[in-house]
């Protein structure tokens, strides 16, 4: 067997020529893989951010449209309430006029009924007068 002791210079040379290049190769390969993974993750994050930015813009423009439609609905709602109030007032006016018409109609019916009664009384008086005239004529005949 040879001498088991190795000199420091031989060990340093072995380290420099064998170990260091091997470590550099292993670390370099790991560094490249790590860099590639980081670039891939970075690209994936950027892609997601782009999609999120696009969706944000779409949501924002959709919200503007919804707000516009809501404003239009609120304006229409105000107009509807105003129209409904106006119709309620007009209905109240019509109901008052209808009440006056019904009252006048009742008065006319009462007057017509009174007129009919007066006409009947007048007709009965005429008949009574006619009957009296006939009765007088009959009495005159009997007296002769």
C-alpha cells in the first residue's frame, strides 16, 4: 500500500480540478432549472394578471352600464310616481263630479216623480171635472 497521507497541494488541486467543476456543474444545472421555473412562474403570474386586468375592465364597464340603467329606472320610477299622483288627483276630481251628477240626477228623478204625480193629479181632476159634468148632465135630465 502506498502512503495514505495526501499533501495539501494535491488535495487543493484535486478539489480545484475535480470537485469544484462538478459542484459548479451541479449548482449551475440546479440554478438553470430554478431560473427556468421562476421564469415559468413569472410568466404564469403575468398571464393571470393580464386576464384579471381584462376581467376587471369588463366588470368595470358592465357596472357602468348597470348604473346607467339603474339611473334610467330611477328616473322612470319618479315619473311613474308623478303620473300616479296626477291620476289619483284626477280620479278624485272625477269622483267629485260624479257625486254632483248623481245628486242632480236624484233631484231630477224626484222632480220627475213630483211632476208625474202632479200630472196624474191634474189628469184625475180633469176626469173628476168630466164626471161632474156628466153627473150634472144626468141630474138635469132627471129633473126634467
